[in-house]
C-alpha cells in the first residue's frame, strides 16, 4: 500500500495547519515539535511565526538539540540565547533536549552504528511533529524529515557519532574523524529509524518547500534560494515525504533545478532514501494527494 503524502501550495500558517489536519491524527500527551532554530546569520530558516497557529493548537513544545561545530548553537547557553534572538521563546516553550545529556537508543541490526544518542529530554514526549524546512545541505545533499529525525534529534555526542559513523563522540576531534560519505549517509538513516520507531504511530512529518537554498539552515553564511517556492507537504511516512520533495525538485523546470540537483548528487544524498526504506523506516512508494484540488 502506498504511503499518503498530502500537498498544498498555500505557504501560510493556515496552509501548514491544513496539511497537518489532512493526516487525520490526534496528538496525545506531551507533544514535541522538532524545528530548526536557524544558525546565527542564516537568512533562510523558517521563522517561528509561520507555524504559530499549528504549534499553539497542539499545545506543543518546540524542541532542538545542540550542534557539534563552532557557532551559536553548540552549547546550551548559546543555543538558548539564539532561540530568544530568533523569536522562538517569544511564542513557545522551548526545550534544548540535550541540555542535561543524552540517552542511547539501540540500532537493531545496524550496519554502521549500533546505538544512536539523542537528547535525553526526547523521552519526555508522547507524540512528535517533525517540522522540516526542505532545502539542500553541504554534507547530506539535502535536508528534510529524515535529517531532522537523525541529526536534528541527536545530541552533540550523537551528531559526532553519526558524522564519524560510530568512531568518536567528542566535537573537538570530530573533524579529524569524518566518515566516508556513504557510511555517513547510512548512519543518518539508521539513526532516523530509532526515532521513528520510538514514536511509531505517534509522529507527523511536515516539509515546507520554500526558501530552498543548496545550503542548510545550519550555515551562518548560506547561498540565497535557487528554487521557486513550491508549497507544504505532510505525511506519516518520513521516507515518502522526503522522496516526494526530491521528485518535485527533479521534475521541476525551474532554472535553479540543476544547481540544487548537483548539490544532492555530489553528496550522494538520495542514498538516505534507499537505505531508510531498506531498513523499514518508511516507503519510497507514495500517493501525492493535492489538497488544493479538493
């Protein structure tokens, strides 16, 4: 059976809520909403106002984890300050999930990593909404739901573990131990699987296709967007939603398409879809349902 991916061209707070409601889900208990806070200096990240209606309706807590590289987000005090500067704390309760450490989730049958280190506070939540800004990425080729599940939910230790394919946990030695590219991609897929399993049946994935640069929101100095804005997608399948976004880009006649595709393919970015599907994180086979045609 094909996974359902809902799509609207309405890039607005109402559009994002409509896409979510199309899933027909009821989020129970404490709801975590995973966002990207945006590195200091980045111009492309999703602003907090954009998802205000949805997050408030869900009574959600905005969650993030610290990074593993120099910048404004690699320690809890700095990250907390940036969340304030970027307006997240103005509207929401914010939880830096690895402020008090991390916890290891087992990677059953993992070929690259045997455990995934996530922010300890992730375990406090009953339901998860993964709100992703779909865009390119300097290391992964592209970033969407799978990257948010893996790198996004990983603690600083976990980010080092994934980027080094299970070799190091210390950000001070990470960049001397970066994994071979395919191992890094596969480690991301395996890590994503642990979080999707933790919230099986209790997770919603929303990808927003706007401000699509070849660079991630983690870049302090990022290229400006090279693709036209597209819309919002929602699914309960993280593989299907990322595959749909990739397919939309690849089938586009946008003049920025080749630049974006080159970034994806130069990093073998689509491999994460194949690996994640092969280990049961989701399916690449989907049905795209146009909400605007209803």
